[in-house]
C-alpha cells in the first residue's frame, strides 16, 4: 500500500520533536501514581501473572503455567522479576510489572505515529499519538498489569505491517509475525486476522503464496512466543474454554442484550477518545471511507472488536483498547479534514491548524487523565482504613470484614473475610472483636453494633464505597454458657483410648486419629440432658498442624439419628490465624435443644492425622 503523502524531507525534525513531547506526556500520565494500592493484596488479575512468572523463574523453565492466557506477556515480565525470584512476590514485583505495562503504553503511542503517517500524513500520526497518550481508558489500563496494553502495541504494529505490504516476502513475514505475536499475547489478538486478510487481498503480489507465507510465519511466531500452549495443548484448550465460559456462560450474571452491549462500548469510545476527539473521529471516518483501500484493515479491527465484544455479557473498558488506536487515527484524519476547510492541509498553516485542533480536542481527556494520575498518587480509602486499624485495633483481634483486598497484617490480626455481610452473617459479627463493612452490606447484620469510624472516598478513584468500622458492645454478644465435657460422654471413629485428652484441660495433649485423616472420621459428644448448643471450639496444637481440613457438624435431638446442622466459622482458617492459640470455631446459626453432637471430617484424604487438644462447647440457655 502506498503512502498518502510524500515522506518528510531530510532535516524536517519537527514531527520527531513533537512526538518526543507527546511520548513524554504519555509517560508522565502512565508512570505517575503507579504504586497505588501496593499496601494491599494485589488484584487477582495481576496476581496470576506475577505469581505464575515467579513460579516459572524458580523452576527454571519456560512453562508459564497459567493457561487461560498465552505465554508472551509472562516472558516479557520474566527478565524484570528475575532478581526477585527467590522471594515471595511482594510490592516491588508488582511495581516492576506495572512499570512494564506503563512502558508498553508509551510504546503504543509511538507506534501510532508511523501508522498515521503511512495512512495519511505526519500530522495525523502525531494527532493519533497525542489522542492515545491522553486517553483516559489507556491511562487507567496502564496502571495495572494488563495484557490489553501489550495487545494494543502489537495490533498497532500489525496494522502498520499490513499498511506496508508490497508483495515482498519480507513485508509479508513482518505482517505474519505481528499477527502471531498478537495471538501469543491474548486470545483477542485474533481480531487482527480479518485486517490481515483484507490487507493481503488488496496488496500486490501473488495472493495465495503470500497468504501461506504470512500464515506460516504467524503460526511459527505463536509457537516460539507461547511454546507451552502447544506443549500443554490440552490444558491450553481448557483455558480457552474457561475464558469463553466466563464471557458467555456465567449462570450467575444476568444476560445483556447485544444492543445494550453495543451501547456500552459506544460509551467506552467516548470515554477513551473524549467527546471532541470522538467528533473529529466521525469526521475522519468520511476520509477513511473515501480512501477505503488504505483504511480498510484498520476499520476492520475496530468493527471486529466491537461486533465480537458486544456478543459477550462481560464488559471492561480495557477490552476495547486495541481498537481505540483506530479511533485515534480517525481523530487525526478528522482534524486534518477540518483544517483543510481553512487552509491547504499539506501546507505549514494547514498542518499547524491540524495540530491546534487536535490539542484543543485532547484537553478534556488530558484533564481527566491527569486527575486520575493525581488521585493515584494520594492515599486510597483502604489506606486510611489500614492506618486506623493499626492505631486502634488490638493485636490478635478477630476482625470480620467484607472489604476486598484490604491487607490487614495476618501476623497481627485474625481476619474472617466475607464477600458481603448478609443477615445470616450477623452471628459471626457478634462473635468478632471488630467489624469492617461497606455500603453494599445488609444493615440487619450490623444492628446493635457501635460505629467507630467511617471512611468515605473523596473521589471515584480512591474507592468505590464507604467503609465503616464497628465495635460489638458487650450487651449485644450472645450469652454463651460453657457445657461440661466428660470423657465418658465422648466417642470417636478411632483412637478411643485417647478421648480423655479432649477434656483434660491441657493444650499440650492431643486426641489423634490412628492414621492420616480421611473423609468420614468423627468425634461425638453425648449430653446428659438436652442443651441448646450454640458454639464449639476445637483447640489445636500450637502450630495447627493437625486441624481438620473440612468439618461438618451434625446434631441429634434424641441421641439417635443425626442431621447436619447449619454452622458458620467463628475464626479465620487455621493457616491465617496468628501464631499460637490455633483453633477451629463453629457457630450454630439456629441453636435448638440436642442430646448429642458429632463432628465429621469431610475433606479429602490428607497426609496428616486429625488431632484435637481440647473440645469446648457452649450453649445458649435463653434465646439470642
């Protein structure tokens, strides 16, 4: 494909100087506030990439292990994490990972310059780079480890390779390489395939042989850049199916109509470009349609992305990032067309008007992206909660929390984390020392608690919800009364001779199963008279090594037939409890008079035995 304008004459440095200024702006917006949230556990989307890469480095192989994605982004990350491979993935690892993505975001802006120059003119390339540099969608996405940013770079490079097809084998190989690399970065790299096919059909040269060459290079590039997708082909295909189910077959998520999803992605275009630049892009579309042979591959990438993404029930702004490159190019073409109404677009005045229009159109996005970067530098709402907890919550306190990725120190606090506090979680709240809730929680679970502090986000970037810290007044706690446990009342599936150790008042003696714990192992307590058993605690050894993997509580009203009883955990999992004093606690949500209770181990086989130091039981003599 030929260029729309003659190359800049030698010595014309102004485009490159302006491009450097644009890239510097892009870097400032992407690297500012990059360490946000690293006091807290990382988002799962970041964790799978960083931790899988660290495991790969420790093992010394090229198996990226997380087969829901191809391997390229793991290999890009590996050199940065190599010096940290011996330690668990900490904040420094995640900051380096984000730095890689921020750098790719800057590179993505740079690639648009030669692409815009090829499709139209140097001025259009500069406008496209500037529009992407200040795009709020691009800046937000670049502040986490997101393969979408890498994919944007590769798709833009693929469009550039398509625009340069001239019938030669080398150009064809470059296009195939870009296509294969895009597929090796993320499955949605396949959206570039229609663009390559269209470019191949429109380019000079023998179509069949060149198409076979491009396909062969693409396949080879994918194999080299993601080899374990082939080595573990079955796992990789299962990973593809997991991704498809997430986007199309999630029974929990309500389906969304195709039209509604298209409208949602239309709003993403407006957010990503800004209203003025989006208007310029519509104007540029007229130019692109008139010169359709040159612009068709780029337009197909945008159309394919929107058409396929809208068929899913999952919508994230970042999914559209590779296609936004096309919107940025169209905005450049629109600015050039608008400038052409007032001056010769190829002349100095026309170029100046093009750049001036683009700069004015970019201002709203620049303000929004700068505000985002500035907010990322400041403390988050979760940071304020952490500071308050460290100053006001006693060590070893039991904290019930519905705040995700908060990061209370597990060596200091014992945290029971729930996705949301519902009415049925009220009993857990009443047995905690402190409760941390969000605006999404059921108020009935918090009735009677005393609010200690409230943390309200000052902007949408600092947090999505208000967080409140609560104390449990003594009068609100259940009036539990201890139930005496006698050795004669105890039975077990085995190790009957050790049953007296369950009630000898010593934490250093254990009842232990004879062999590794198995599903169906049980301990039974028979009561002399009906008791409204409401709370049980299984005191464990100092390290919690012999905890039951999974427990089911069964009760019997008459001492004969046992039935499963609804019970909630009253403590965090043993591995998340502070050192010393490990135990497993069960809270009965609806206590009723029973004559016997049985604890049944329901987990799969485990190499360690099941052991209990003390069995402690409480009842509620009166209703809660």
